[in-house]
C-alpha cells in the first residue's frame, strides 16, 4: 500500500471497497411474519380504495334512477365481483383492526400528568366504528 | 465430558476474502453464559483473531449488538440456554457495512445522531447563578422512556426502511430528537423540525414497528416517530391556517 493509499484508507468515505455490504433481498418481507403482516397492511389500502370506488359508483347509479341502479346491482351479483368483495372485506377488516390497535402508539394524551392507557385510545376508535356502523345500518335498513 | 454448544460465527477478513463465511466453534455450554461469554471463550481459547465489539457486559454500553439466529440482540443479554442444544448463529448487525468478522461500521449512525441535535437547546442560556432548569416528575415522565436509548443500533438492524434506503435518519436518532423535543427544558423543536420533517426523516418511516420490538431498553422508537408525525402535521396545518403565527 502506498502512503497515499494509507492516508485515504483512514478517512471515512461513503464508498469503501473493503467493507462488506449485504444487499437487502427483494423478498425481505417473507423472512418474518411481522414483516409480512406489515406488507399486507400496506396492501390493504388498495382494497380500501376499491370499496370507496364501489360506494361512489353505487351513489352515482342511484342518482341516475332505478334502471341504472338495477344494472349496478346485477354487476355486483356477478360471482367474480362477490369473490373480490369478500376478499376486500377481509383486507378492510385487517386494515381497520391493525391500525386501530396501532393508534395508541401515535396518540399520547395526558390528563392530570398521567398518560391515558392504550386500551382507552384504541377502545374509543372501536366504539366510534361501532356507532357509525350502527348509524349507517339504521339509515339503510329502516 | 462437559456439555458443549456449537456457535456459527461470521468471519470476514477484508485482506483475504471478498465474502464473509460462517465458521463453526464448539464451546462449553453453561446455563449462566450469554452469547458474549461464548465469543470471549472463542477469542481466549480457540481463535484469538476473532473480532467483535463489547465493553460493559451489562446492557448499558450498547457495543455488543449482533444478529443472533437472525434477530438483532445485545449478546451480553442473550443466554445460550435460549438456544441449546441447537447451534447459535452469530452474525454482524444487519444493514451496516462489515469491517471485519462481527464488527460493523457505524459512522453513518453517528453522523445522523449529531444531525438531529440530541441535546438541550435554549434560546438564551441562563447563567449559572440563576440556578438549574427545574422540572416536575410528570415533565420528566413525558420523555423518560425515550431517554433510555443506549445507541446499540439494534433498531437500525431491524428496520427494513433503513436497509432499503440508507439515507433514512432511522429509529434511534428520531426517538432521541423526540426525547429533547418533549423535554420541558428544551426550546429547539423548530431547529430539529427542519431535519426531521424531510422525507428521509419521519416520513420515510412506514411504521413496520420492528424497531420497538427489538429494543432492549423498551424505548419505543416507532411510537416516537408516529407521535412526531402528528406534531409535524399539526404544525403544518397551523402554518397554513395561521401564516401570521409562523416565526
């Protein structure tokens, strides 16, 4: 090694040929269940978007009269659409439950110097979910 | 004959090979031995050329973090009895360049740590004659958990975001920034915001949450980052809705 090289080797540089760097595998998310769970939670957003689009389409066809709505209903009765909706429902439930359970980590509320327990933060989300679902069900089924 | 246990240890010698390889060692198995004891046995009795970092052997210094059977662990707090009679694989911390054997290069973390200014910033320092900065126990409680970080970098080894994007500031540095942001004596939150609210700061985090799982000190870096995201969002809304309030 020349003196010049020795001098260079002692300096910190981003590229250093003698350090061994491992590449992150493309399939890193299959290595552990928690990583896979994270990727599924991210993927679940696609199905949330799917339900939003379906709801918008439903409202749109409703506004265009009974015939348009009957067409929409026929489309929704297609076995492929039913299967897709069932898978979407599972993903949306997974999305909701995992995020509600994570909410206490992000939301820290202090009352009288004490941190409100996690179960109350997550619980209030579940209560709001139930109440809104009940209101929607009452509005549609009454 | 005394009981033994197999250790598979990563060896990497930049002078002799371009790729690390596992080397098997047989060490005595003792119930009260941690992985670090086994590594010390190898260095003392079997192969003095084995390189690794360690110091306090009591979970304070944060030097002996390695991958033990694929999980980031402090080797001074990981007992062989958790794995016996199976072999224990010891590898250098993931997501960092390897210098030699089990020694990783940590300058990247040190640079990032300094970047987020993890110290108390005052607009105006009080003089010593004015006395200390007082704090109540509940003000201490607000940040105490985040102050337990020992800079062991296990969270960086567990974070897939850091593995994929080395520019990400990372869990420990953000948690330590948040530790000072919520310290009642600190006034530097705005200065830190410039670094933390970048894409490579808090927004790089996708909340995988593994940093918190592997933390030996229960710091909850993932929580710190999400809490800071909320703060940054509130600040952003404030600056849009009340631009006259911005300083």
